[in-house]
């Protein structure tokens, strides 16, 4: 099944550690928006890993690159792949200070940017954004919903378990009576958060079982 994602060569794992530590105070130079846009386009054409790009931008420009990267990400005239890469680089360079920006992008009209915001929030371990991540469990885009599930599991948001169970029962996550791929992600996330498993029972049947289990656990 095609994800609809732009082709971003060498994309790192969804929640690869964001281990760049760099301060705007030590920025080597302030890049222009046009300069960064050209750099992103060139990088995408090169097929090199995404980390190579944001590491180089961090090394050369530090925090001074954040503002122009944000302009690129917000520009509706830019190609989706360029905006996606820009938001990723911004988050990895700004680190936890990008929380406000990522929260804003989680409700962006472009599903690709909502997805990027969720992925970066998970990578940066921004558990304070859990309400925003939970709200994406019912996003109109299946990929965004799935990223929200994976983010909740990655951040070990145990209080979100019931919301995952609700999503498991959501008709939007089924087609022709059969669960879409998000179903297996939801089950794995619930198992990870609770330590419970319903074995090989069909995903559709597990929706009811998980709700009963969590309700019982809450009242016990």
C-alpha cells in the first residue's frame, strides 16, 4: 500500500534519536531562506540520509537556521518534500524548544506536516504534547493516525491506553470489515503500555476486549 509520502531518500527510522546539541549563540552564519531552500532541494536530489542534511545545517548555522526553516515549512508554495524536510531540520536543531512549533503543526491543513510534527515530538520525547498527539488518533489521514499511535507507544503514555482502545474500535480504521494496517500498530501499542495481550485473536474482536480490560483495571 502506497503511503503517499514524497520520496525522501535515506530517511532515518521514524523515531531516530535527536542528539544534536547546538546553540544559536554559536551559529557560524545566518542563512537566507533561499539558501536553505536550495540546500534542501540539492540534498533531496542527492539521495543522502536526512540526518546528513540537518547535521550540516546545525554545524554551519546553528539556531540561526530555525527562523528561515520555519518560513519554508509554512510556505504553501513550496513542495511538500521541501517543507517536510525543513520542519524535520528545524525540530532537530531547536530540540525541545521547538515544542510550540510542533504543537501548531499538528493541526496544519497539510497532513504531511501534521505527520512530521508528530514524528519529531516523539523523537524529542515531548510527552507534554500528549494531548495534541492523542487528538491525531482520529485524524482524517491514516498515516497521521498511525504515527500518533506509534508516538504514544514510543513515549510510553500509559494514560492514553483507553484512547488507543477507542481508536481500535473506530470504523475509520476498517475497510470492508477488515482492519487497516493501523490495527496491528494499535494492538502492539496497547500491549506495550499495559503488558497485557490477547494473543492471536482478530483485531476486530480485540477492540471490545481491550475496552473491558482497561475499564476493569481503572475500577480495581
